[in-house]
C-alpha cells in the first residue's frame, strides 16, 4: 500500500518478541556493562601511557591490546541498547556514576597497575555473569551471547595480567 503524501509516516513499532518492560531491563543491564567498559577503557589506556620500569614493555603492549578490544566492545554494547529499543547513555559523567570500576588518577608502579586491572577485570566479569543470567531469563539470547563473550575476554585479561606478576612454580 502506498503511503499517503499528506500523512506523516508512523515510526515502525518494535516487536522482537520481548516486552518493552523486559527490553528496558535489558537496556539497563547493558548500560551498566557499557559504563564499566568505558571507565575501564580510560583506566587501561592511562596505564598504557604512564607505565614505567622493567615491566614497561609487557604492560604497555598488553594494555594496548586491552584498550583496543574494550573500545570495540563499547560500540557493540551501546548499539545493542539501540537494538533493544532504547537510547544509549552517553556522557562520561554518567558512565563514571554508574560504573563499579573506579577511575585511577595516580600513577602506581607497574605491579600495582597490574593488580588493579586484575581486580577490575574480575569484578566486571562477575557483574556480567549476573547480567547474562538475567538476559537469559528474559530470553534475549543475543545479549546473553554478547555479554558471555565479554566475560571470556575479561577473564582472559585477568589471567594474562596475573601471570605477569606470578612467581614461576
Ligand atoms: Fe599507544
């Protein structure tokens, strides 16, 4: 059927098989994941810039790999919020406010940077695990998958960083 030239076009209603209230809950879970990823991105990149000492090269390289991956996932998570029907949060102030990850203004030594990042990656992985459970319950398999993949990455970084400071057996 042709659209009337005089009638404004209705925006398409959304039906992906998940209720609006459930989609709102999903957007909230994704929003927390986005905030944590954004704050961790900034922290990891700051450590990449300012690390010094004998571990410079390994920390510098590892943090580069991490922040590139985090940047890509920021985009994926935010766009998933759009796909479930909501606007993504945007401001840095809001990310900082809703993230569990805390910013780091000081420049700790390399071992302390590693310790902090291990803790942050583990905390984000744990928080994502709860989000995956909720996404599964709401039958959003794509969000559950996306966040599950993120858990794998955060746990991988936690392991790699931990291995840098572990004594060999
Ligand atoms: Fe760099």
